[in-house]
């Protein structure tokens, strides 16, 4: 593989990552949520999504999201199997109030392989193709010492919609189920 092949693959990967974050921003906007990105990015966290209730300047509910994208998914028994690097996985583990200040989730955005199919403009619509799913990996790490990656299981039923995103940010686990 030539250097230009590696460069092109890296460029496509960055664009795909940008699309994943934009996809999350659209879902959040549809739910009336605020999205921010810390600079520099905290390790393993891409977006902070916040719910501010009207008239309540201090009442906030929020969650952090690590956004990953893929154009090919492997499913098994109603779950998407996704390989995560050690550092990325570990940044999503822990307990709120102990290692974590607020909840953290994995958002897995599945995109079409061809970039020109990611977003399609219609006469009166913009269609973002494929779906986003979420996984709650909080709690004790399941990664064995010395392992550099882990395959996580993301339930296909965990489709990320404006309603489920609102429930995750609001820490309303009954609404998400």
C-alpha cells in the first residue's frame, strides 16, 4: 500500500467521523438539546449533550458521548459487534459519582460505504442515511489486563432517536428501555 493510499484512507476516516458527529448534532437539535465540544477534547469524549429546561437556568441534565462510525457492521443475535481500542473503551467505563462526573455513552453511527450516500437532498427534505445506536458501557471494565482491544455488543434495539437521546441525557432509563 502506498503512502497516498494510507493518506486517502485517513482522510476518509476523518470525514466519516465528522459525519458521525454531525448526525448526533441533528438528532440532538431535533430533541431540543444543546451540543458542545470541549477543546481540547477530553480523552475518549467527542460531544457533551445538555438538556436545559425552559426558564430553569441551573437545572441541567447532561451526558457525554464518544462517537464512533462504521460502514460495515457485524451482527450477532440482534447485536452489533464493534471492536474498540483499549483507551476508547476504558474512557466509557466507571461509575457516575466515583470515576465519572456524568453519564457516558458510546454512539455508533452506521454510514453507507459511499460518501455521496451519507446525506441526500430531496425536494423538501434532507435524508441522513443509516442509523445510530447507543451502548451503556459504564460500570466495571470487562477488558482483560494486557488486551489492547475489546469487542463490545451494541443492541440493535438501542436505536438512537431524538426521544432516546433525550432520555439518555435526562438519565431517564425507564424511557430508554
